[in-house]
C-alpha cells in the first residue's frame, strides 16, 4: 500500500530573497565549481558586479574601474553616479529592485532583472557596499545575506561611484580559489568592449582604444594571419575578422559589453552574413565550410532589453534588436553585407588574399574527401568492435538535460589506468577514452594525419568535432596521465594535437589536466592524500610515529575504490589556459619543434632529478 502523505498549510513555505538564492544558487549563477573552470560561480559573482560598472560607463558616467583581487575575496570600485543613497540596501538585498527597470536610465544594459548583486550578497560570507554621491557616503555590511551594519549617511570627499567588496561563501563554493588568468581575461574583454575605459586590476592598467581590433591582435599570432584585420563599426554594432593558417573557426561575441561565451543569435547571424557576403562578392557559391575555415572573428552588438538563455548571460536568445525593432539576423546581415562588401571593393589586396585562403580550404577539403570517407567507415566499424571508448549517458550536445554540462571525457593511456578510471567513474556523466601508447607528434603536420592516424581519428570522432564545436559531446576533456616524464610527454602530444587542429577547444575552455595525488600517508586511524612534497611533509607531521607512505608512480597503481575520491565532484582539474598574448604557432614551435638552443637552455636550467621514495621511508623526499 502506498504511503500516505499529508498536504496541508504546514507544507507551504515562503522563502525570503536570500534563502531562495542560497537554496537554488544554480538558478542565479549557473554551476558552482571551485574556480578551476572559467564559468565557475565565483567568476560569475565578479561579472555581476562588473556589469553594473560597465552599465554606468556605457551610460556616459565613469571612465575608470578599480579591481582588487586577493586570495579569496575581491573588491570593485567604479566612478559612476553611485547608487541613490536611500536605496543602497534595497538594491543589494531586495529582489526585483534596481534602476535597470527604468529603460530611460539604462537603455542598453546587461543586467535587467534586478538579481545579480543580490545573488553576490546572498552567496558571500561577507559583503560590503558603499555608495558615494554628491559629497556623501552610505555604507552597509552583510554576512551570509544578513544585514549586520546599516551605517548612517555621512559626508565624504571621495568621487561619486560605488564600492563593493565580497568573499564567496566557502560552504557554497567548496575549496575554491581564484585563478587570476581568468579574471584577467574577463577584464581584458571589458576593456576591449568599452573603448576609453581604464580598468585597474591590482594596479595594472587594462585599456583599449581600438576595440575588437585590439582584442584580435592580442589573440592572434601576427605571423599566422593571411590579411590585415577587417575592422568595421556602426551604430550598435562592431565586427572584426581575418583568416589564419589554423584549422577550425574562432569567435568572440559580445552583447552590451557582456562576453557571450556560448554565442547566440548575434553570432549565428554574423557567421551566416560573412558566408553570404563572400559568395556574392566573388560571385561563386563557395562551400560555407571553406569560407569559415581559419576565420578568427569577433562581433559586438548593443540591444535594448536583451533576453539571455540563462541568468549567467552566456548565450543571447533575443530575436530583435529592440522590442519594436528589426530582427538581429536582418540587422547584422544588412550591416555586414554593406560594410564588408564595400571594404573588399576598396581593398583589392585583402580581397585577393581572402579568396586564396578560401580556395586553399576548398582544395584541402576535396583532397581529404576520400580519406575522410574511409576513416569514417573505420571509426564506425571500430566503435562496434573495440573498447577504446567507454561512453556515458549525458552529453554536451544533448538538447536538454540538467547534467549535460557535467559531461566529461577522460583521455588516458594504458589498460591499468583506464581500467581504474572506468570502474570508479560516474557512468551518467563520465566517459573514458583509452590511448594505445604515445600519440604521434602532430606539430607542423596537415589535417590529413587526423584521419590517417587511427588513434586521432577515433578520438576526434568520439568528441564529434569534425565540423566544429557545435556538436561537441563533452563539456570537459580531461587528460589523465601519469605524473612522470612519460605522462608529461603524452600530455604535450595531446595538447599539440588539440592546438594544431582544434584550437577552439582550448580557447573555449574545454581542456583540462587531471591532478591526482602523488603520495598517500596513513596510519590505522586516518589516510591523507597529498598532491605535493610540502603536503606530504605536513601529513607526516600530523600523523606522527612513522606512518605508512606510498608514492603513486602511475594511475594504474591507484585502486578503483581510491580513484573514486579523485574524480568525484571535488576532483582537482588544472585548466589548459592560453593567456591573451599567447601565440599558438610560436608556443608549439618552441616545445614540439626541432631542438633549439633556447629550449635546450631552458631544459638545463629547469632540470630536476627525482629520487624514488621507498614506501617505508618516513623521511621527506629530496629533489
């Protein structure tokens, strides 16, 4: 007989503003995370505060923002109008309260729903806000969303603006740490999208005068581009693009100063408009893939009352430029068609170089057609008869599913390592791809090797990235190799493959390195896993009296039961992150090309000899 459950007035519960955010944080900031991924919640908190500063700048108030990043906290100070002093507490602690509901005050704002700052407050162990306005200041301090200090309005000699300081709650964001490179990338994007604005991150100035052109110049190796950047701007739109010698496509898209990392209607319209304009200019029906191969581009538009597909605002869902305006598709297409066509007519050398790049892509595609067909048949047959890929249930390219963003592919080498991970994994969201020996060094090779090499052919089919990232099956691609010389070499070979043929995988933050413990220190009562020599020494000191010490020389030495502790929700991932100024060709040439005096000198200076540690030896390891 089914259990009886009473449903009365006592079952009805009303949550206040902070309780709802704290109970369902994912509704407001997406995933939580520990800071190892660029879209983890702690970076969304920073973005929510910065968005308000950017909105002030876009409205013509304030040309400077100061950002202070500490170990586990941040503060942001803008020099805009400042929150009206009588509404400071309401604006940071009452849902659906804010100036952005007044469309006259914020015509093209990013944050429209009056939630962002409140989410930061509710999810921070400490939160402080100060509003400076007309020679006065109002201060309020919160702990876990509770108001603990409501200071009186007093006189101030500081310039108008708003100051916010917050420390993410460690009970919500467990074991988190800020990665400064991620913050720096966000700051650079804000600078590129807001010409004339100066942002100071820990006193270092970030500033741009040429917008998207500056962005691409920092992102792209000048030796790799086929023609000078095409930089076009108009009312509410700015685009910039070029072709490179790289494979794939790489785009940076923005709406109202917000980096839409997942694109949306504006990026789809841009990609479509470029192909259409190029076809009409050359009066030839080029294959769309040939036009887009090697493109590095960026688009920024300003939209009234934008609609995003999530609270984190990473994908634009709006169809129209304004409630009663033209569609975004028409707006972007009309602008690109007119301005790009005019540019190509005025710059025949650029037009010739662009055509040569397209024809090169067309030639390569046709040459690869036969090889690809055979490779696809081999991959299809292999997927039925081998066990290289132990798949999971949820995938990134699923149209629906709450766990699609958790989808992870571990790439490992050797039967013992892949066996341990396979037995320990979450079959719902974690897949395993097993390599056979060391991969080929693909530096300076053509894409032909992707199809001719069995390992890479099967890997890129498993990822489903042959035609770009739109159908990528896994949100996280995790390289899981031994922490020894051979393991490091395999890492480099895999990263070379991704950067050589699919650089957008890295640029879009999909690639990680799995960190597993180097040591296990235990006695009869407690086991401590250590990721460094320093941690090991601390564990020995804590446990005392000759604890058992094990040095894990390979992943295969870690039992499945133990491995489960290292690939759960708290697993340590090292993101593969290219700084803004990193040039892929030079990077790969240095590490994976023929030996050079510079690399030999680097190796000699950084050479360390590691002595094996005997399990019974209680003394610290020396290097």
